[in-house]
């Protein structure tokens, strides 16, 4: 993995994600996180494993099993798919960047024990942890040599993601299925782990840069101007991660708020109806209809604030329908259905703050509920530390019963710390560059930074 994280910090992050999964999924009893090393070796190494007791109160940690994935781990060439060698789920997750679910261990084509010893393993789900390459390499992607599969095809050549880890969760017999809610929870939490690892990486990069700053005055200034400036421009990444976390909070909130209403499935039902209309329109097979269906399906995976969401619908969906209607004549009934569907999509963005629906939810005090709605549905256009403080404070309230609020709270705390580090980095950088440009020649760069910090 290109990410460089202290061993203890990495292990703690892995333990937290396993702990979250095991306590959230009552049918899960064991979890393991594997680290995927830097190309071309891409060594898969087990970081830690946790097993929860029968009372589901205590988790035992360690690497008790004999396995080729225990340190020092297995290089890619020893676990990739090859003829006359047992297929491994690890190979599938790393190469395909997709999950693998063993819902029928006796017929699991990627069970080593089944293929070698005729012994079928337990029920499990494996999920790759993905990070965008452009986020992973802040100073542009290095010239890495990615390995190839057995057919000499380079891995991840057409993918914008890199696999940095793999999560494996074991389940009780006959309690896990492909595409089940449990697999979706693990996928969501794998993204959270990716965010956390990336946060640690950003923080460590910042700390390392600051340490180098004190080594040599002129050399440190060059590092600041060439390297730290590039890192600071990536502060937009932190903002994107904050918005992603806000979207995750909106999803959780709307799930519990709409759970017992007839508005629960409005988003999916509307997209399904619009997709059917696009499919039924004659002549839409030239690509416009397929493109429209694809973008409408993409909308299902987004959780946007109302104003920004309506703009997205207008630009991405409504404009495509206009192009399609200009090319293919539509009758009045079709136009009416399309207009109604688009209006319903826009309406779905406001359901989580609808006064009538909110009035039915009595599990929170009214002032807290109003503040919570104001925070998660606000149109955020910059990093606001006061806003983050308020949001973190509300997430600490016990009456806010979201399934993953603690994980979100921890992520926001780390992102806030990163934002503060970036803000301080920018101030320090400006001080150093200004001093150098003004002909400063006495003392050291570290003295300048200390003076700026103390002042």
C-alpha cells in the first residue's frame, strides 16, 4: 500500500473497523483486515483478527491461525489466479476490486481448503478497501510499475482506484447472502476505513513536511514552495470528505425518519418509473436512453443537500430528458410522466426536513431536532470549524439514534484536525516564503515557524 502509517496506528484503525462490524452485525463472529502493499509486489499481509465471544461483549485479538497471509505476507505472484493452482478470494478482491461472498462454502470456487483438502470453510464476505489514486498520491501519481495477472494484463490500468486493504468477515452458518444488507454495511464501512487511512496519511505527510522544514533554511523553503503548496491545494479533498460524511449522515437520518412512512421508497420508485419510460421510448437505443438510465441509477447512490441536489438533477437528468424529447417526439402523457418523475426526484431531496414528517418524529427534543436538520441540510461551500464543532456536539447527544453516528463523529473530529493542520501549514508557508522573498538571512526556518506559532 502506498500509504505509510505507523504500525500501531494502522492496527488500531483496523481493530476499530472490525469492532464496529462485529458489534453492528449480530450474525458476524470474526473479522480480519489485510494490508495490500505497494506495487509491484502488492504483498497481502494480515494486520489483525478479532473474534467476538458468545455473549457479544468481548473481542479477542491476534493472529492465532497459521496462514501464508500472516507477516511477512504473500506477494501478488503467489496468490493471483493461475492454471493448476487453487483460486483465492483475495486474488479476486485485489484484481477485480470487487467483493466476494461465500454464501455456499461447500461450492465456493475460491475456497483453498475445499480445493486442496476437500474441507469447506465457513460463511464469509471479503470487501476491498478502495482509495482514488488521485487522492492517494497528493503530489501526482508516482511512476509505479503495476503487476500483471496470469494473462499479462496490467492490474487497475483502467481503474481510478487502488486497493489498499481487504476486509474479511466471518458469519454464522447460512446467515450471509450475496448482496444482503450485511454486505452493504461492510462495503460502507470499508469506505470509512479508506477515509480514515487516507486521513492518517495526510496528517503524517504534514508532520513529516514540518519536520523537514526545520532541517535546513533554504532547503526547507524549497520543500514548502514545491511540496507543501501542492499539499495545501489538496485541502479541497478534506472538504470533499466532510461533504461525503454529511451525505452519509443524511442517509442514516432519512432511513430512520421515513422508516414507518409511505415516503420510504419514493426515490427508488421514481427512478424505476423514469428508467422504464426511457426504455419504452422508441428510438432511444442510439445511446441517449441508455445514458439517461445510467445517470438516473447513479442518482440513487448520492445523498445531496436540497439546493445542490436540485441543481444536479437539472443539469444531469432534466437536460438529458430535454435532449431526448427534442430528438424523439413524445406524447402529452409521456411528457406528464417525465415531468412528474423529475419533480418527485427533487421532492425526495427535501423529505428529511419536511415539517409534517418531522412533526411525527418525537424521539428528539424540538430545539435539538431543528439544529440537527439545519446542520445536515445546510449548503456547505467551505470548511467551517464552528460548523464542525456544532455537528460533532449534536452527534454526542444520546437522543440522536443513528446506527453509525459514533463512526461519523470520529471521522469528523479527525477531518477537523486535518483542516486545522492545513490552515496552520498555509500560515507557516506564507511566513517562510515572505521572509525569504524579503531577503531574510539570519536564523533558521524553524525559528521563523516557532515565532509565527508562538505569536
